[in-house]
C-alpha cells in the first residue's frame, strides 16, 4: 500500500462535501470522517496560501479587511497591472496537489475504499466526477482490494 492520496487544492472542498453526503456505516464511516478531517486541514493550508497571495495583490481597509468594489465581493487590486500575475499565482496554488497521508488510519481508509467500490447509490453530474477522483486516488493506494 502506498501511504498517501492526492487531490488538487481546488478540489478539496467539493470532495469533502461529496464524502459527507454518502450513506456509510461502521468502519467505512469512520474512514470517511478521518479523511474529511484531513481534507479540512489541507484546505486550511490552501486558504492560508491564498491569503498570502491576496495580501500581496489586493488593497485592505483600516481594519485590515480586503476592500471590495461597491456592492460586490470583487476585491480591489493594489495595482491593476498585476492582475495577470495574481491570476497565475492563484491558478498555480489551486492546481497544486494536496498530499494526504493515510498511514495512521490505513484500516479505516481501506474499509472506506471497499465501501465506495460497492456503493449501491447512483452518482450523476458533479458527484460522478468526484466519485471518480476519490476512487482514482484510492486505486493508486490499493490495487484490486489488496495492499501493494
């Protein structure tokens, strides 16, 4: 068994929400809960990294909060000419891979993987894509239900 699952930073929230909506029991449910906690921690790191970029490129008010355009949520650039650079940095950090170690709870994660393989519910649209992402990540850790 490999000791990690990998997801893009931009996928973390959607994957966590997807997993949270599944009907799972026993050890598979515990595995899901552990994975969601690890995803939440990785997402906090990602959000922190995004804030570093925001600090670099966007204006703040006297209270230290980011300024927004009137009536909107759109942040105001310190220098509009930096927009391409900011967009590129946001894209890079969003595309970075979050590596989640599953060594500590490997038995629970294996049960989650098995439950997902045999999940009887139907997936469509975004849930189908998220299911594929999660299964691909677990497939790289577990092969045919046997540890590598």
